[in-house]
C-alpha cells in the first residue's frame, strides 16, 4: 500500500500525475490521506503523518510532498522503520512520524535509475518521491536507492512541562473545527489531573477557566473545555464552536494550563 499526503489541493492534476507514475510501476493499492494541507505548512503535514501511521498496516509506504524547498540542494529521503516506510523531502516533515515509529534508518535518495525519466526541478513529488516509493513496493533494496545518512533535518513538536499544579505546552495543530491540539500527552496529563477538574488557561495577561471533560458534549453549546482528543494529546475546544478564534491561538503558541 502507498499513501499520499500533500498540500496540492484537488482542483488540479498534480495528484493524478503522481498516481499515474505510481500505477505505471506498481500494482500497490494507492490511498489518499489528504491533499488539503495548508500550502507549505511542514509542521501541519508532519502532525497529520504522525497521527495516521498507527492506523495503517505494516509495510505501508507513505509519500509526503509538502516541499517549499523543491529544486534546491535539500535532499530527498527514505526513512525505514520496522513497520512503515516514509518517503519525502529532507525538511523535517517525516521525522515526527519516524520518532513515533522508532528504530528508524534514513537513506538519501541518490540513484537516478529510480526517478522519473521526465524530470522536473519543480515537481519532485511526481518525479522522485513517487517512483522511488513505487520501486520499493517491488522489492528494490534501500541501499540501491542511496546511502544511509545521519545528517538530516530533524523536527519535533517541543517538550511539554507537566507538574502537579500545571502543564505547559505548545500548539501543534488546529483542526477544521477550530480545536486546538497541544503537544501535551494525554496519558501524562491524566496522571496529574482528573476529569471534572477546573483548569485555568493563561494567555499573556489574560486567563480563562475551563473544565477538563471527556468530550465536547459535557459542556453547554458555545462553552470552552479541555479534553484529551483522538490523537491522545490535550486539546482545547468549544462545544460546537471554534476554540482557536475564541482563545486567539495559532500553531506554535505557548499554552499554560493551571489546575484550580
């Protein structure tokens, strides 16, 4: 199985071109993750990739093309783990998923034999990453694609700080509902806070009290809340509303939650 995750949108032929290349090489099943990543948003794509890999079968190859540095000297990578293979640009987009999967090896894509004959400097998704991934499904050894490397662009979502009285983290993703996903792990959060507890979120000089609940429907419509979302991270929401706008939060902002 091959999956595709891009910022290309669906009102053009870019994704179709990648799939055309793939089907000319492999009979692998092709699955779309999304093509609606915000343009050039590497962190958003990295989060989506990390969030979906646990739900795909062992052996799946994920092609990720959010690549503002296309055509420059940045490398192309194949990242292998015990369960999944990640293919894409060396801009950090693959690395949160790689760390999540663990025990990974990174190869630089160097062998032009496994690239598209019709090569464009502005479309490596079609001409480099997709054909490389397709040839991997046919059993091409990783060492033939390129050398192992250790000098790659790493990316993580920061390290939260959790104590008995507070949790400090960073906004790593805002979904289409306006829910604010932080990098605070839900399991660790539950060790120090119980459902039903009241939290105070601090934003600069402002603060707002919010209940910690199991899901959105435990508060009235339009009311804010803290919960542990499906990604197993602490998230801030508003029942049938948009927490990001209500709390004036965006990706990369720091969030401090104090337990009342």
